[in-house]
C-alpha cells in the first residue's frame, strides 16, 4: 500500500527502538490501527510522494506484477491494501476482469482511490471498501486472483493475512505479491542504504505532513522477511507453485503462489 516510500535499509538501532510516532516494526498487536492512522495522515500527498521518491519506477513494478496474470484472464480480482487504487486500476485496464475489488484499512486512502476510479470512468468495474486483510468480508473461493502491492509488510499478523487471502481464492487461484526487499549486491546495497538513511526521510518530511511515516518505512523494509523467508511464509499458509523474482537490483521483489 505504501508505494516507493518503503524501500530502504536502516541502522539496527532504528529497527529495535520503537518510535511512538509510527506503527510498530514487524508483526505486533495494535499495528493495524497505527497503520490506518499513519496512512490517513499521508493520503493527500501519497501519490505525489510515490512518484517523486521512485522517479516513477513504482509504476513499472505494478505493471510487471499485473502482467504476470495476463494469460489467465481472471474474472474477479481482489487487491489487498489497495491504498489509492493504483494497482486496482492497472489490473482492470490490463486484465479486463468482470470485477475488481480493492480493500484497505485507511478510509482517506480509499477516498482518494475512489476519486481516481471516477476520473478513469471505471466506477462500474472497480469497487473499494474498508477491510482488514486478516478478516476479509468475502466468501470462500470468491476470487480468481489476488494482488498485494507494498502492503504485506504492514500486516499486523502476516500469516493470518496470507491465510485469509488464500481462503477467498478459488482452487487454482493466484496470489501476486509485490514488496520492497533488501539488495544484497555491492554497490547497490550501499547506495540503497545511503538513500534510505539520508534522502528518503528528508524528502518525505518535506512533502508529507507525517514525517514519522517516512522514518517507519525504511525500518519496516529492513525487518521484513523477504526472499526465501517470505516464500516459506507463503508455503506455511497453504500456497504452492511458489516463485520469487527480484526486480531492479533487488530493491523490490515479485512473489507468486497458487491455491492447491
């Protein structure tokens, strides 16, 4: 849900020391409410921050995620942590499903998403509603495909969220997760760490009313179980046929899995 604002490393101290101005790092009780409040605060400038902080590459990443399912032509698509509906819009325009539903915790992010959907003339095909990934208000097997773009790091309980997404997918249905990850090769690793510590928080602080959000984002990326560790979490919640594709030198990663 957070777009490019998440890519980063940080010092170990920033991971371990909680900051009351932003949500807990990693999985923790009460995180959902804190995430909701944080995104309500950044919603008015969220899209601008994504474009500025990523130089627009977040659009390519979302396009790449959606294209993984182009051959499958899903009829009903779920976008979890939809935010301002960037991926929901891309999925509808590319895959042409009968219906796309986006869910998110932040009412203000959803309001901005609805504005964009109306402007695109897609209100008859895309619906947004407030919901928690760990308690989805849908029947078992209701969707052919699900996406989560830059949102799984913010789940209060990662396994519960992945498990409920699996529940609402039909047998054979696909989950595509796009998330930031930590580069592992020199010199990208060092450049990434420098950008995360020095550039991202300053630009975020200038453009956003909630500077704490852009201090939280780097820490949350560093604490997230990316790569093979995330595949294990997907496997543990019942997904099969797992894949992991690093994007842009490993700054982001694309994960796919299916329901047996």
